[in-house]
């Protein structure tokens, strides 16, 4: 029970069942009883098989591929729980789809991240818990509270636990200007120097490395990004780190494994020694390769959920 005597209930849509089960296991509670129904014409409906009246409800759903279907599941479940008189609804979105459409890229283009934010709010969510938004300004698209978790503390703690870790051997490398703030947080926590790839993008999903800012010679490189989609950017950055910068080895740490198109094949054939993801997105078995390591973020998300339920600060988690 929280301070207002509300019972916590955790519900899960279908995008990442294993993460949902891990979260409720960490919380020491049971998963809420619900059912997602798909009609023959493709419409989605939801049945909630227990009372949520006056409860503090959390719905776990990454809006990953199939993005639109998973988003619709989330919206319909929020609506169902709201109409069942829940006291508060938190959308727990480990991966926030459409986050890369955060501004008008063309004169008559949409800002789809804002549209998705409006849809979630209109459906009835009272707050959002998410992790590693591609663009931090998306928090401002919502008119409800957003608790934004970052991966740097979790990743950094895992790296420091590696036997024989020596910060002087490593350099943290940002694959583009958009990743500098994320990489700087990482480098600060590890006590490593920071370097940057200067690239240009001649067309969507295609990037070219222009310059490397920083000294990589003889270093083990930690490439940091929020998303690996087609893997072109990260593979080009890794190759440049070794061929242009004289780096010794390259390791990649990325929160979200979108892995579209030929991403897996690119990573498999790349100079990258190891790729570490979080389990915000379920990686199909056929896409898992020896280079991949998937870390369980459930302890972090469950702690954040517990703090939200108890109305205690979540922001301090990134400082711990």
C-alpha cells in the first residue's frame, strides 16, 4: 500500500513478457489478470479480470516492433483500466517508440513523438516511466509527469565489476554529436576520457565518419548509444576507431536492441568485440549471436515502480 492506502497492481501487455515477469518477481507481487483479444479484422480489445477500483496501476509495455500494434495495445489497456476506476495509471515504457521523430525534419512533416505523447495522455495515463529516451525534450511533450531513467549508472556498475577493470585502459566514444551527453555521463562514472565521432548523414539510415575528436590510440573503446537500429552508425564508428584512431578493441553498450534489417549481420561481421544491450526490447532467438550480451534492467525498473507507488523520489536513483 502507498501513503494513501492504494493497492499496487502490475499489468503487462504483450511486447516483452519476460521483462514483465522479472519486474513482478523483483517486486514480490503477482501479475494482474488481464487478456488481450485480437479480432479477425485486426482490432484489439482488453479484458481486465480483476477489480482495479482505487488501485495504483502500472502497465508494462515497450512500443517496439510491431510498433503500432504494441502502441495500440497500451492505449486500449490504459483506457480499460481507467474506465474500471483505477486511482492512478502509470505507463511503464522501457522503450518509447517514435522517440526519433521528435521534431519537424521537413517543412510539412509530423512530430510523431508529440502525437504519441498526446495519445497516451488522452487514453488516461497519469504518468509515464521510461528509459533512455532518444531525445530528452520528449519529456516536455507530456502534460503529465515523466520519470526518465538513464542506463549509464547500470552499465557503469556492470563494467566496474569486470575483473581487472582499469579505467586508464578505456576511452568512451560517442558515435555522433547527439550521443555526447550520454557518453559524458558514462565517462564520468567510469573515470575514463571522452572522445567523439564527427559524422554526416547523407540520407536516412546511412552515415559516414568524417573525423575523430580525441585520442584512441592503443585504447579499449566503449561505444555508447541509446538505440541500435540498422547498426550502420555503430559499425562505422567502430571501424573508424580502429582504422583511423588506432584503437585496440571496441565494445558497444546500447540500451535498446531495435535491430532492423541487416543489423545483426552487420554486427556479426564488424570489428566490434562485444555488444551489450538491456532487455527493454525482446530479442528473438534467431537474432541472438555470440557477440550479444543482454542485461536485465528489471531491478532498476521495479525499484522505480516501487518509489512511484510510495511517492518517494525516483530522480535520486541516477545519482546512487
